[in-house]
């Protein structure tokens, strides 16, 4: 990304102090990534002193009690709750602390726009797009966990980056791994980037099993503990499809240079193969606190509370090709990546609606792929260029309405 070289020069030659003094805003602090981020911050304060990693702002959507407890523990200047019905509770919970309280969607975007060195974008879904763009516009360092905003608006996001001095450090484990392997070099001599997929809880299940899978079974991921939406995406392999599109935009890699391998142990996170036959891999225990700590301290490294890799205990590393017949979402995402234009926006919006309908028991597990496929084929604008934020937001809205209609038909 554009200003990575400048950021690297600024911090590489110095000791850790300037890195630890960088202030952090955490968008989506009450979620799985948000909690892990605050754990990394708490660990840094224990390891390096209470002054480490001052927190500017934290935001949540509905879990106001969790937000209050987090604010009292990490002492940000500002805490924001997206759902403004919780404003009174937030204000009362923070009384006497000196921490500012705010509520509503606009306040979340303002929190991202407020002065801090790093913004961790850990909101779920395309709802992260405008807050992430607000951080980019003021040239913050953006630690990007959210993938839906890149899938929905990769071109718009890329142009916003080119027009600012912002740097993006990917947090999604596979992309953080690719970022580390590339180490600032261009991807020009790269022949292929392979992202690994655990295969999720239904890796070895039959289509008959999957047809009757419950939300509880789908979110019970074998290796990672994550929010409900991404857990379902892992079970359908849509998560890996979204990640291919994310890598396509983040590293400017054409679709034919991107590949997926199922790797049940989730130890190798990426493989980068070069034109001379070299393949470099990135390994770590499956614990998001590792890429989070890397992103918060880049280009230095800090002590992190994450699990350590014990290869002797793991014993074996296995790899196999994904099964496109059982996991149709992966192929749908690959097709949308090749189509480009608004197809990834529509794919992402339809998937968000379908996953929500599945989690609320309105459609079956295998219907998720059906909803995404039918929404894409019913969308006349899949081939329209995704040039502007307004165009992307309008397509996202229309795709959600279409997908709702397909969900309703799926149960009738
Ligand atoms: P969670 O569902 O656990 O947390 C989501 C966070 O976003 C919560 O703080 C939630 O608030 C907030 N939020 C939800 N909806 C909105 C909204 N409309 N506007 C503002 N804030 C909102 O998700 P995860 O932490 O699992 O994932 C976050 C992002 O990171 C996703 O894009 C995911 O794909 C990506 N990611 C996650 C990984 C993981 O291991 N979990 C790994 C790699 C990427 P509240 O708690 O109040 O509802
Ligand atoms: Mg990932």
C-alpha cells in the first residue's frame, strides 16, 4: 500500500518507544477481534508499562455492558455505542470516569475520523466501509481485520488509499501472513499466492449432513474462536472466497495467481510461490492475537500473549484441494472476482443476508449458496463498474433487498 515505505522508515531505525506510544482506536471492540485486540493492548501495558498503546476510542453496536466494562479497563478518551437506544446506559455506566460517551452510526464514523495513530477495523460486515474510509481519509495506519469492506468496495478503497498517506496492515491471518512474506516487495515476481483454509466444521461431512446442519453446528469451528458471521462463512468456505477477493485487491494480484488449499491444522497461513521455484510459507499457532500484535507494532515486533507454535505436538501438516461440489460458495466468490465490477459487492451483500437468515433459522445451510447465486443472477448491474462509493452503497442495498426476496422464496 502506498505509504508503507514511509511508515517503515519512520519506525524501523528507532527503539520500541515510538511504536508503543502510538494511540489506537478499536472499531468493533466487543467482538472476537476487538476483545483480542484489547488483550494485546493489556499485555503490552504489562510488558512495557502503563503508558503503552494509549486507546483513543472504542466502539460497539449493541453490547453496551461489555463496552462499559472495556472502557473502564482500558481507559479510552471516547466510547461509542452504534445503537443509540443504549446511549443513556452508556453515559450512566461511564459516569465519573471522564470518558466521553457518544451514540449512533455517525458517531462511529466520527470515532474513526478522530485523531489516533492506528485504527483497528474490527466491525463485522460491509458496515465497516464508511468508518474504514474515514480512517483512510485522515491518513491513519489502518489495521484491517474486516474483509467485507474490501470485497464490497475494493476499487473505491484503493483509490481512497492512493489519495491519502494512509497505510493498510492486513490483520486477517492469511493476508497478514502474505504481507509478512512479501515484506514490502512488490508481488511482480510472484507466480502464485495460496491461502489456506481449515475447511471448517463440515470439512468431512456429506451433503446430506450439511442440508440439516444447525447454526450451533456451523459456528462450532474446530480451530478458531470467531464471531458468528465469519464462523458460518468458514463453514460454507465463503470466507475463503471473500479472502481471495480481499487478496486480489490488497496485493494487486490477478485472479489466476490466487489459489486455495484446505489445511485442517491451520498452522500454515499462506504459501507464496515465486518465478524461480521458491515457495515461502508463514506459520503460527491459530491465534488472532499474533497478527493483531504484528499489525499494531509493524514494522517492529512486540511481545504478545498468543499461543506459541509447537510443531512436535501438531505432528502432521496436511493439505488437499477444496471440494467445490459441497462448498459452492467458494466457486461463486471466484466467479465474482473474475467478473469484477459490482459482482463482489452483490456477492457480499447477498451472503450477509443469507448468513443472517440461516443464523435466525429462516433458511437451511445449503440455501446460503442458493441465495447468493440467485441474487447474483437476478442482479442486472453485476457487470456495472464499481466506480463510486455511492454506486457501491446503492448496489449493496439493492442486493440485500433481492437476497431477502430469495430467502423468503426459499422457505415457501
Ligand atoms: P464479531 O461479530 O465477534 O464482532 C463484531 C463487532 O462489530 C462487535 O463489536 C459488534 O458490536 C460490532 N458491530 C456489529 N455490527 C455493527 C454495525 N452494523 N456497525 C458498527 N459495529 C458493528 O466479529 P469478529 O470479531 O469475528 O469479526 C470482525 C471482522 O473481522 C469481520 O469482518 C471478520 O470477517 C474479520 N475477521 C475476523 C476473524 C476472527 O477470528 N474473528 C479473523 C479474520 C477476520 P456488538 O458486540 O455490540 O454487537
Ligand atoms: Mg482469514
